[in-house]
C-alpha cells in the first residue's frame, strides 16, 4: 500500500506520486481476505488461496483492464469486501 501511495500519480490527491524510480504498472494490488473474496466474486481470481500465485493471477486480470495502472482498483476491491456489499 505504501508503494502505491508513493508511486502512483493521482490528481485527486489520494496517492502522492513522488517516487519516479518505479512506475505504476510495476505495482501489484494488495491481496487480502477482502480484496481476494471480491476478486473471486467478480471472476478476476479463480485460485482459492490468497498466496503468491493468486496475486499473479489477480495482477494479470487487472492488467487486462488497465495495463498502465492496474492497482487503481485496489480501493474498490478492498472497500466492497470490507463493507460486504457484493
């Protein structure tokens, strides 16, 4: 999450974007219980375990939607999962 804040350039001010040594397309979406459950319900993730292989699968799915900034979906996946709205 820290890398997201420091690397992504976000005009709304959520992410600082002050590190230029990494690009947003190099980041991975944090995978936890909440984001994993929502990703499975949205068919972005088939693997049942929240492990490194699942993270790679989720990254590939998100990169298909936005190859330049795949982690922009992080807040949506996490927020929906925490609030159990799906």
